[in-house]
C-alpha cells in the first residue's frame, strides 16, 4: 500500500512530537487524525486531517473515535501510540502514586488502543501499529523507576502483538533517547543537543515502518 492511500491515527495530539507527526503525515497520507483527551473549541479540521476527542484510558471513547474515523475516511491503516508522559526524581521506595500514573499514562493508553484497533486491522488484512518506547527502559535509569518500567511494558506489548499477528498486520516500537523539542531545550539548556533525536528523524523512521513488513522490532532512534 502506498502512503498516500493510508489513513493514519496519532494519539496525544496536544504534545510536540505528535503535533509534528500530524503535520508531517498530513502532507503525505490520505487522511490523518490526531486525538486529544479534551478538544479545544478553536481547533479547525483540514481537508485531509482532523483533531478529535478520545480518551485512551476509556475503551468506549476509543471505539467511538474509530467509528467516527471509519465513517469519515474508511479503514484505519496506521496507528501511532504517541500519548505518554515522563517523570523522575525519586528512588523506588520513595514513590507510591507515581507507579500507577506512569503505568496508566504510558502502558494502558497503548494497550487500550491496540486492543480496539487490532481486530479492525486483522479484519481488513493490513495494518501498522507503532508504539513509543524509550531507550532508558532498556537498561534502566536511576530515579525513574515508574517511567522506565511502564515503557519496558510497552516494549514487551509490542513484541507480543507482533508474535500473535502478522499476515499484513505489524507492530513495532521506536526507542528514542532525548527528543529535541523546545521544552527539553528549556529544561536542559546546558546539555549537548547534538546527540538529541530530531523530530524529522522520528517521522522518517515511522514512515519507513509504514512501508515495510518489519514486525516486532524495538528500534533505537
């Protein structure tokens, strides 16, 4: 399938990474939908893109969003689980609620969306799921247990989905280091930004996954 024939869904459209991906793919794909938990009144939909309300922690909300997209554009071919969060600053024994918060924000959002879209993709015989993992979740990082653990769960979810599927449906995960965004530069002005991951590199790697049969890979970017 060609990219200009694909309908793409990108979660977490309020974030910098997702918003950049929406801009990137709206110039290449047939139709692009960004999802947000709470829709702002001033958001305007374009001819081949839209921002819609969807709570990735609510199965009914995800189901309703998928139905809306199906009615507007047809089958969903590509789904990007970009929504997520980051926190650090405490040892494992010093945090309580942060474990549930990171687990829900990073893992359950991805799991819920995958559970809803996978049957549709299998029915259509084709689909691409890309999850957002993290390099820090491979070997771990001090003072970030909840974040790293939740992202490690995303890595394993990606591999299990790939093992259980195939026949046109693939699932991969990107594992970026520090992403080069204005927010991260403001937080770490003295850091070496040359080694950070550019948003365009992330978009290009995702595009390559859309166009390939690669399945079950955890890809450093």
